[in-house]
C-alpha cells in the first residue's frame, strides 16, 4: 500500500531501489542538507533520485537531521546530486563533511555506561559474598570471602571511579573543592579501610559499600550527562552550511577550488540551486536570491549587477558571477557562527540549583567527617572505630540524592515532554523555562509555515494559464501557483517558447499570444509592494495573484496561553513591516519589529538579559541561531534548519506550537519536584547524620541508607510522569 504527503506534491512513495554502483576503494562520502523533506515519501523519493545518479554507491536520508549521506565514486560531483534532487522536487545543499566530523559520537556517555555496567555487575557479586559473611562465616572462610571481594571490588573501583577521581584531582590542583572530592574520599577510605581489615583478619570489610557507592554515583552522573549534553555544536553546524567548494573563473577558464583558496577580488560563479560561497557583488547576470534562512525575508529578492550578496544566500533562477568582497572567516555566515559560539559560551555560565548547593556542601561534609574522627579518637581512644565512624559519615552524606535531585527530574520530564512532541536537549533548560517572563518569536517558519499559499481567487482558465508558465520556475510563488492549480484539478495550459528571465519572471506564448508571469515591472503592472506576482496575457490587463503565509497550528493558542500567564510577547522578524504587523495583529502579540537582522536579534536578546528579563526564544532559521543560543531558553520547530535545531534547548517534533505552553507547565512542576528532592535529601541527612556521628552506623548500613535516599529521590521524580 502506498501513502502520500502534501510536502512531496502528493506523490505516492515506495522503497528506493538499491544503488547500481558497486562500492570500491575510491568511494567517498558526501553529506547533503535537505531542509524541505517532511515524510517517508520525501525520504523514498530523495533516495531514489540519488540512487539513479551514475557512480552513487549508496544513499541514506535521515528525516530527523534532514540530511542525506551519499557514498559516491571520485568521479561524482556534488552538483550532480543536487541537480538530481532538484529535478525530483527537493532542494539540497552540500555540507562540509570534515566540519561535521567534529560533532561525532558521544564517547563520554558510552564510557559512563560501561562503568555503570562493570560496577553494577561487581556490586551484585560482592553483595552475594557479603551475605555469606554476615550470615556467620568464621575465621578462614570469612577471610577467604573478604579476599575474593577485594579481588573483585578494588579493580572495579579503580576503573569505574575514574570520573570522580579525575574531577576531584583537577579541583584539588586548582585549590578548590567540588562534590567529587568527598565522593572520591569516601570511596578511597571505604576501600582502603576494608583492605586493611582484610589484611589484619578483621571481622568487617566494606567492599560492598564501596562498589555500591560507586554504582549509584555513576548512575546519577550518567543521568546528569544525558540530560545536559547537547548533541552537537550549533556553531559547527552553521560553518558546515558553507559550500566546501566553489567555481572560480580564471584566465584559463573555470576551475573548482576549495573555498579556502578563494581571495578577495576573485570571480566566483554561482549556479541556480547553489548557495553563495562568499560575500560579494554581482558582477554579471541577474537572478532571484533566497535570503529566508539568513534574514527571515519570505519573498526572494531580485538581484542584478552591482547587488550585494552574502555567503549562504541561495541562488534561485539564473547563473550569476560574484566578485568576492569577503572570504573565509570574514564572510557573514562565519561571523554569524562566531556570534552563536559566543552566545553558547555565555550561556554556560548559568548555574543550576544543584551547582549552587554544591558550593556549600563539600566543605561542610569534610568538616563533619573530620570532626567525627577527632571526637571519637579523643573520646574512645580507638583509631579503628573513629575511622569507621568517619567513613560512615562520609558515605551517608555522600551527595547521591543531591546529585540525582535535578537530573532524575530532568530525565522524567524529558520523557513526558517527548510523549507530547517536544525533544528536550539541555538538562537545565527546564529550570530556565520555569523562569521565563517574556517570549520572543521569529515569524517566517516559526509562527508561520514558511510556505506561501495562493490567497487570490482566479477563474479556472486564468489559474491554468499561470500554472503553465509557473511550471518551469523554482520560485516559491510559482510553485505555490502550480500546487493551487493541481489542487483545483486543473491541467497547466501548454506554453510554447517558455523561458525564464532571471530576477523578473517567466515568459512564453499561449495560443499565439505573448504571456508573462512575474514581477510588476516585468508584466507592466503597478507595484503595490505586496506579496504577489502578476500574469499578463497578450494586451489584457495584468492579473494579480496574492499570497499569504499560513500560521502554524497552535500559534494563536500559544500566544494566548503565554499572555494568560502574564508573560510578555515580542515578534522579531527580518520580513517586511506590512507582513510583520499583520502577523502581530492576527495573533495578539504585544510588540513587533520588522527588518531585524541576525545581529540585531542577538542585540535585542542581550538587552533583555541585561534588563533582568528571562527570554524564551522560538526560531527556525540561520538568522535565529545566534538569538537561540543567547536566549535564557530556546526552542525550534523540527522543520527548522539544522543549525537552529542544534542551537535550541528544545525541538518541537510536531507542527503544533501549543505544546510549548504545556512544556512551561511541566517545567514549573519539574522545578517543584527538584525543590522537593532537595528537601528529601536534606531530611535524610538531618536524620541519618546524627546516627552516624553517634557511632551507630557501620559503613555498610551507611551505603544502604544512601542507596535508599537515592531511590526515594528517583521515585519522587517519577511522579512527574
């Protein structure tokens, strides 16, 4: 059975055939960004188009990342792949595979999982041996079981405890304390004391406590890592959007070179469907440039000789030649990447509740354990008993529950939000989302779908004629006309001599009469500055086709929910003033600003932060990525550009924006659960610490009590589900 998707033009899909080419030693990998794919039909169609290109070994499309990974022979150029995808109706951009390689697999997460597995397995085995000891094993049997426990526990503690030991050593070298210092001290003392007791033939060894302590602490560390770690760097994603190669015009003809070889003053050719690799001035040709991902402008801009073009802008219609004015690190795309990187570094200063608690926790624990040791040496004169009490205090105050308080809630909340269609990427985003007092929106692709639709009713014969002319153009308005005609069941009128005039429109003949579809100047119509193109048939008066950008589902509901909570709303868009004001009025947004550049968006977010405001930024394009990274907390639609999704703290997996209102309620609930967990951890310490100080708690009982407090905190976090 087949299915269809409006984003694919309604085409049914079937599995793509395997690539005909055979993998060889000369195969290499190309990565393409496919920003317009939406469904399984898009995936199958794109894979079919790529597999049909001679020299392609394999092609796989990832819908989540909106990327195609293509294995090709050395003879295949990226342009051949993008051309094949364009013919299939998919816009494609080549990404720099070398730059993306820096955003690879999560080695830290895998290392923590391995340590958890090793320590968990060892804990179960040592606990089984401990059962025999505590059941009454005597003399040689007890000593033998202690030595077996030591053989299991000591290598495991040395291996699995490395994250804590390395962190504690780094803190001590910097002459400061962190949570890992008392953790490391308690693990080392429990292991060392147990080894001494085993060597001396003592009755009690606490290898089980040392391994259990390591296991539960690693579990908390992994939950924290998983909740906090962002998958990739947004700055790297922006840089990867640069075309890795360019066509340079030299005295000897055209040559394909790496963009690192380009110099100011070089002439660079940009074919339709390609992004400008440099900032420059149009030296030859005319075209329409798509700046939507950079500035938010929905309408492509006509560009002729002398027009300025920025790196990253998409050439839509005609081949052009640029004279480079900025290359490499000086291009606007690279400067935007630097803004994003700077904003990401600034956001790392934010301190979570657990971080703030840790500042006072570590010194207090050390003082308490030292005081217990000194008191019992003075009072009882028994060094071994005093050390037992000191270790028990360190273990029972070990910050497992405190360390789990925030990440356990974050993990539970992340699962709840995922079921509601929101992917949480940053662990402390929940705390920040609960503090929001102003919401800032981009317009194109965020509050709206970013896909123009025909808003003018036209006679069937007029629409069919326009569709015939629009059939040969990649302009968004032309595609919207063709889709409207197809939806109305109309066949495009045959057009003879169809030709595209870059930067102007399409022309040809219909039934012997000249026909034009394009800008007001091209068709001889009065320019009203609106979102429209014009059709002129023969000597008849031009007919205006107006277009509108539909609002996303839930946009109005989200704005209403925010205002009901007393949260201010602000619309910042690179689009024209008329379109921005219309969107503001339709949705009831408090304030709006038009023609806002990416740098100006970042300035507005920084100004809000300087005024003490906690801003939620919602955006989808390259022009939003700096603001997304700089905001107190941020979200991007799943349909947004890859760089925007990476820079954001949350990704909306569904089209409905109203899920964000529910996310804010979840964030506030999560904050309450975190505070409750801190309260539970504090209550546990208030009860257990005096018992340990009084000498009524062995290290094993301390480890069990610590485990119980950790389980209690985790169960309280699960209430959020």
